[in-house]
């Protein structure tokens, strides 16, 4: 295994982890922003108000994007297993 291979493999792993986490992080960020604006406008400073909507938004994102994420992850894993003989050289 060469250094170029290891760097490319690490790059693919980081890219895959970013792609898999982006929908949940995006939904959580958007809902957190909306809740913060709501709290600033109404001056309601309840701590649980920030967590519950974010948790629900992340769960919704998981439900919506799970088929896409599983397809992406299965393709990535299959690609790794198919190319194992080339990696060992």
C-alpha cells in the first residue's frame, strides 16, 4: 500500500462520513435557528425548548434520508470489499 492510496482511502472515508451526517446536521441547524429566533422574539428562555424540536428534526431527517444513506453506505462498503485484492498488493 502506498501513501497515495492511504490518503485517498482516508479522504473517501471522511467524505462518506460528511455525506452521511449532513442531512441530520442541516435539519438540526435549521430548527435550532428557528427556535432561537422564536426565543429572541418572545423572550422565552426555556432550555427544553431548544432540545426537543432539534431532536424531533433529527429524527425526521433520519426517517426521510435513511434509504439514501443506506444506499450510499452499502455502495461504499461493497466498493471496499470488491477492491480488497487490489488494496493488498
